[in-house]
């Protein structure tokens, strides 16, 4: 994933984030949903950031802003890859 790189303040909006694999868009709570790794704290970096999902299976990938601070989700690119 690449964070936006045009403004340090906007870059900070991404942190902290988490990535989930699930059965539908936004699936972060069903029995089949799996969080990939831990919550990522990236401060003001553009990336690229890679998160290992350790073989999680699902049809959708969800990027979720973690924490209680309201902010906008603004990323430049997000790619999902499979080992198979």
C-alpha cells in the first residue's frame, strides 16, 4: 500500500491502520474475518507498506482506520497479492 505523499499532515491520517480479509467489504467481525498482523502505526511515511495475511482466505480485503480519532482515509494505492 502507498500512502499519499503530498502533505505530511494528510500522511498522518493513515496511522494507525489495520488490514482485514473477509467474506464481504468491511467484514471485520464475522467468524470468517481475519486481521492481517497487528495494528500498523506508520506516522508520516509514504510507504510502501506490506502486511502479511498468513494465508487468510476471503473474497474481500478491508483497510480500516484503527483508534478513536476521527480522520479521513486517503491512500494513493492498495494492492492485494496472493501467493498462489
